C-alpha cells in the first residue's frame, strides 16, 4: 500500500470515531445483516430493489463507498421493503424493521449519510488511483491537488 493511500485510509477511518458517523455506519451494517440473515426478508428487498445490498468493507474504502452510494441511492426502496416487513406477523422481523424505519428517517441519519457520501465522493477518484499498481507521481500529485481544491470550493 502506498503511503498516500495509507494516510488517506487512516484519515477516513478516523472519521468513523465521530459518534453520528459511527452510528450511521452501524445502522447500515445492521440493516444489511437484517436482510442477509433471512431469505424471506431478502426476497422482499430484491422485489423492491432489484438486487441485494452490498456489505460495507471495513478496510477497503473504495468498496465501502460503493456500498454506501448504493445504499444512499436506494434508500427509498430499502424503506419500502422495511415498511412491507413491518406489517408481518413475525414479531422479530416487524419490530426490527419498524426500528430501522425510524433510524433511516431520523435527521441524524439522513444528514450523516449525506455527509459521508459527499466526502467519499470527493476522495473516490483519488482512492482508486492510489490503488493502481503503476503510480505516476505527477498524476497522483495532480489528483491530490484536485481533491484539495474540490474540498476548498465545497
């Protein structure tokens, strides 16, 4: 791993020490596990979403970002699946889905997921470039400067 990528991963990892950001990632992980742990719940999700939710990788931020973007882009369909499940007679599934609906519609969650998505979007191309085997110092320097410049204008 290049020193630049290591430093970027470290900075992004430290961001998860912020309680609201950490809670947001925790909620997303729990929802993914909720759907993955039951074929019946996963079926309902696939009907609404057209596919399964992707897991959040703890170590690879590019994959974590892609999973988070997918979750963020499909939040409405995920909520629809949870609403459907919340009407079931199965007390465990219905009560958990009801709790997840409350979490996903809270201001804290919505603001946190939007902020995380924005930050990861800004750093996405830089992270991908830093993972390539053949790094061109000029290209990386330009990407770093572009990322900093984007950050300054946001």
